[in-house]
C-alpha cells in the first residue's frame, strides 16, 4: 500500500523552509502548496481549518494536519528516518533544547521582520525596541557560538533534525546581525549550506524576495 | 535532585506547574525578572539569560518546552506526556509548541507595556498588532475546544496533559493583554484548569515581586485615528 503524498503548505523564505528542507533530508516526496503571505490567503477559512492560527508551515500527513514547525520537525523525525533522538537517548535533552532554542531565535527574527518589513508608514518602528530585540538576538548567537565551540552541529554526534530548525534561522539572521563576530556560527552555516538536501530545498524555495536590502541597520536615534 | 530557576509570573511558571502535577521532589531558585539574569553564573545555565533553567541529574536544560517534553518523558507515571506512537502524540506536540508561539506575542507586549522605561519608546501600533495576534491564538484554541460533535474539556481527546499546562500558562500571561471575552470555550477551559491545586501552587507567593501588577494592559490609542 502506498502512502498518500504529504502536502506542505509553504511560504518562500519563511519557517516552512525548515520542513521543506527536512523532507528533502528524509527523502520524502511531498506536494508543495504555495501561499502568499502578503495576499492574506492564509486567513482563508479553508486554510484556517488546517492551521488554526493561519500560519505556515502546515503539513498534511498520516491522515491529519500538523502545524508549528517545531512540532512537525519532531513528528517527522520520530516517525521517519534516523535524524531524531528518541526519548531515553543520551542526547535527548540536547536535542529538545536545540529545537526549542532555534524557535526562541526565530521569534526574535520575526519581531524584527515585523518592525522592518511588515510595519507600514506612517507607523515607525520604535528604535529602542529594535535595539533591545537585536541585542537579544545577539545573545542567542553568543549562546550558539559557545555551543559550537566543541561540536560541528547542534548535537555532538552530528547532523540531526534540530539542525534544520536552527539552520533556517542563520539565513535570516544576517539581515539584522552580521555573522563576522561569530566564526563558529558562520562555519556551521557553511556546513549546512553544503548539504545536497539543503540545496535541493533551496532550489524548490526559489529566489529570496522577502528582504529587499542586503542588511537592515538600526536607524539613527532621533531622540 | 531537580532544581528549577524561576521568576514568578514568567514562562518558568509553566515548569513549576508541571513539576507540581508530576508530584516529584524539586527545589526552586527564585530570580528577579531583571538584569541579574545576565550574570555570568546564570548565563552558564541559560546562555540567553532566560528563565526557566532546570538542573536535573547532572543535566542542565533551558527552553521551557524542551523542559516540558523532557520532564514528561522522564516521569511518565503522571500521564502528562503522550509518547511517540500514542494516538494523541501529534496533537500533544502541536499544542506544546503552540504555547511558545503565544508566549512570543506576550513577551513582545510585556516589553512594550512594562520593560521599556519611557513612554516615547513604546509603539501603540505594535501593542495593538500583538494584542490582535493573541486573539487569533485564542480563536485557534476556541476552535480546538469546540468541535462539531461535543466540546472537549481539554486540548487532547485523551484528557488533561502537559499541553493544557503549556497553553494554559501561556493564556494566564496573555490575559494581561487580551481578554477572553468572546472566547467562551477558552474561558471555560481556563477556569477548569486554573482550579487545579498544582496550578494554584504555581501562582506567585504573597510577597513575590510581580511582573504584572495590574489586571489588564490595554493597547494605547494609535495617534491619528
């Protein structure tokens, strides 16, 4: 009996890239349903029934629909392949921490996206908020830099599903924080980028159009 | 020995509530919700300077939801987790993760209303936007609890779990910024779970320093409307 093809609801260069990439790593052939974040088609009631907060990714698989990229990551790694670390595994605590830490970092990137990309004039981002959020993002990079001192990936034993969670962030972070002071993070990013499954996912994701400039410096304080 | 690093009313209340539900022995290290979380000693436990952090059998963990998952796996007897392969595993993961999505909006609102020192730093547009996003989160919970067949008492068909603890504590914090009026199933569910002794024991003590010192922080009016 063949399984129905999983369907991934996807917005280019968003968190759903994590799922797109993990599916490639696992060799799972999925149908990709593109959504346009600016057109608001995720507010459609049919989509809402799948992803109740109207967000991507959502993954239709095993007869149900999952949302939350971290939950999808854990579920895929538990049910398919060998990229997870099951309960009881000596790296279980590190694996879970890495998955959720990636989301803490992504939440800060999202805050900056909200201020820099989605907030429309005349509304202006608050400069102190940009400063605080950027400082907090740097703090998460400091933590990652230290973690990577002794290992090449999120886990000492090598590549895992947690790297698809963390890795995605590292392609968005440099729009707000330069990676030069973080050599371990930059090397880790290069290591992930070299993976064939990453490149296959990147090709499916298409060119990045979300960010319109190469770097978003914090505007000069007018106060 | 389990040691929880905790600030009253913060996300670490989620770990405290869960530990109470698990009925395992632990001790609490109270922290002030301020710059002391950036002290080098604490950063060695939690590299981004956040609560909770958990010390357990020589492991040091941070990240609330990672702690939730790990504790449920380590102490399965209380039935708070849903192990891989169980029918509700998928839903359990979704809601444990979704609690963090709610909390990200709460963190942004806490910053806007409370952490920023001066009024000119605040953004009424952001306050309103984030409060609306919390309402969208409530709508997602409302839809989950009110199914066409019969209302669920808890987020999972199989009954109370750490998913309710996680989302419930996120709602505890969210209520300071977005009202549950208009979300009757969420309000009923919240009333049900917040009666639990383990929840009550996780509330701030009598003389604890509070993050939220009033019942509600309404968005400020947006200029020019």
